C-alpha cells in the first residue's frame, strides 16, 4: 500500500472491502478523534463517546460490502455518531438522570472552551448550535453542512444567521469581540 497519507478515504474503503485490514486501521487513525468529538458533543460523557466511536467503526465494518461513499466519510461518521450518541445518551439519562445540557454543545477534545462560551451556545436552539459548531469549530463549508444534515442550503444559512444574531446581542459575546 502506498503512503497512507496519500490514500483517499475512497481508496482505503475499497482496499478494506477487498480484505486489507491495514486500510481500516488507517481510516481509524484518520477519523477516530473527529468521531469522538462528535460523540462528546451529543453525549457529554467521555465513556459513552468512546462507545460511540467503536459503534461507528463497527457499523462501517458491518456494511462495507454494500457501502457507497456519497460525499465525505466525515459526513457519514457525523450522521452515524449523532444517531448512536443520542440513543446512548437517552438510555443513560433514563438510568442516571439528566446530563448537564451545557456540556453538550461543544466537545472536550482540543482546547477547553470557557464556561461563558458553553453558556452562550446553550442559549441557542439545538439546530442552530449544530450548524454553528459544524461551521466555526469544525470548519465545515455550508454545502457540506447542508448535505450532511439533509437540509436545504438556505436553511443552513438561516440557522447560522439567526444563531449569530443571538450571539451578537449577548453582552458576554460582545466582551469577546469588542462590541459595546
């Protein structure tokens, strides 16, 4: 196999489909941290998020023969991680009580967000949070967000615009961006 850094996800998926298990390892190394961040966003719990990562890769293994990549593999992982994480979180909430909702907005992977930022994001409706985080924390373009969430591009733009309007009006947010 060529240098793994030069292999596209499509080529690695095809290699894995043909029995090359090293290709799956490369895909895991490439995407596991991102899937963990997605899962943390929805579960608020590292142990549950790690279970989600395992479940996502197990689902990829289970469906590899019929798997057809439409778009980016990161988008597919996002959809699967979100579905599985919400299911696990719901089950966990039933058995342990409510999770801290402020912990759900952004992942605990990478730089630790401030409590102010957590509170700001918690004020937004879930759909606006999701679009804002995908756009600015994950760096996705608007069309990728629309494709992944299966919503029109105009809806993505509207949710983003409305979220930013709420944040601009918040005194805490103005403190960070110098608006008085």
